[in-house]
């Protein structure tokens, strides 16, 4: 049994985005590209995780590691080749928990990096049961200030396969730091 203390960092977090174009995978490529409205900064950089939901073809929905991103597209490994898919949203996954580990969040900080008040939300998603619930919804954060959602001895226990999703009311306006202990 191993116990590890870790931090997960994510910058330029913005709103949940609607996919406008879904480019299916080809056998030679092995990845899918989703297009959304152009943002001020790359909302889903390579190496980060996203949760895609609501696309009409089920194979496009799920939790994915981003392999490439721009201010208007995100690319991830996926073998789905079905064309004609429509709808769907893309959201930042701050943390994707290990299915075989127990995770305890010991710190969660959201920082408004913009000159305006923003609304921030944190959701917990059980990727096995397919349920999602808000931990915090539309909490205002003043300009250039931070909000500590888990601090001062509080703990948030994450079950296996629980994802932590974050969003902000404006583009590229929030940074997040998640501190946790993982036992595997």
C-alpha cells in the first residue's frame, strides 16, 4: 500500500463549452477533434483532462486526456468513427481519480485571475454510476482573489472513479489547485 501527497494545478479555466463541430476519428488518426466558440486562451491544453457529454453518438462521450488544443478546438485519443454526431458539451476535469485508489482532498483553491467578479462551480462526477452533483455552484469570487473550498483541516473524500470538474463564468479567468492524498 502506497500513500502519496500530490497537487493538481490547472490554469485558464473558463465556462463549459458547447461542441459545434465533431470531427470523427479515422483508422489512421485514432483521435477526435471537437470545435467550439473561439476563446481568449486555450481552455483545454495538452495533458489536461476533459469530460465530454451529451453528444448524440455515445462513443464520443466520456473522460479523455487532451492530446492537443487551440483557442477553438480540442483533440483527444478516441477510435469512434461514426459521422453525423451532434450536440454535446466540454468541461475541464481538474482531477480524474484512480479507480483503484482512495483519494482524500485536503485543499481546493480557486483563484480569479480576471479584473471582474466571476462565478465558479465545482462538480463531483461518479464516472461509473454516471451521476454528477455540485459541490459548489455559481460562487462569486472578487477580482484577483481566491476562494478556499476545502481548507483548515476539512477533507473531501472521493470514491473510486470520481472526477472533480470545474468551471468559471468567463473565459480563461480562473486557476485551480487541488491538494490531495492518494492511497493505493
